[in-house]
C-alpha cells in the first residue's frame, strides 16, 4: 500500500510538471517577459488538493524557464531558472499550507500565494535587469504589478474554477 501511494505521488508530480511546461511553452508570448500570463500557473493551485503537486509545479516551472532560456523566449535569462523556480516552490508550499482557509468556500488565501510571490520575485528580476546600473524601485513597481496581474488571471480565472471542479469529484486531500 505504501509503495502504491508513493508511485501515485510520483506519477502525479510528473503529470503536473509535464502539463505545466506544455501549456506554458505552447504560448511563449504569454509566458515570458514583462507582461505575462502563464496558463500553466493555474496549476500552482493544485497543492490545495495534492501535496505531491508542490514538486510537480516546481519542476514544471524549472523546465519552462530552462527551455524558455535556451530558445531565447525568456528575456530574463538564466537568472529566471533559479529565481522563478524558487518563487514557485515557496508559493506552492504556502498554497498547500493555507488550503483550509476559505472565503466564500474558495481557497482565496492559497490562490494569492502564487500572485504575491511571482509579483515580488519576477518583478524584482525585471526591476534589476531592465534598469541601468542595478535595481530600481521605479522599474520594479510597474513590473511587479504587471506580473501580479497576469498571475491573478491565471490563478483566479483559471486556477480556482479548476480546483472547484476537481473538489466536486472528491479527489485529493481535504
């Protein structure tokens, strides 16, 4: 029984990573740059239902950022591989942690975690890379707002309905 649960977790992790990367890389114009709305980011809410998906979304993000860098789509460059991946990992952990806090029967606090972490981390990357001579707050703020807005759409317009639909099937954790 223990091996079956471990295998299920590994399969789920791989599926989430693959789906995240596939849907994010399918539309690179939306996935990279100062104005972004990665469709795969809807999956960052899967830790609400499946703790194993924490690793899945993290790996999916790392794969997406690495392929984006190698193909020249990712304007943030090689720095986005660790920074963006760490932002996703931290957001996924807190998404899981806050899964039981509900407003209007929705995990709103959990859904805010990817929005906040990506706005801050990716906004800071852009604030540094798009500025002459280092980080500039005047560049960071509009970039963080832009990234946060795209993340808000992915998490609230796509992710929350996905979570609600999956919850109705009684799969995942409670």
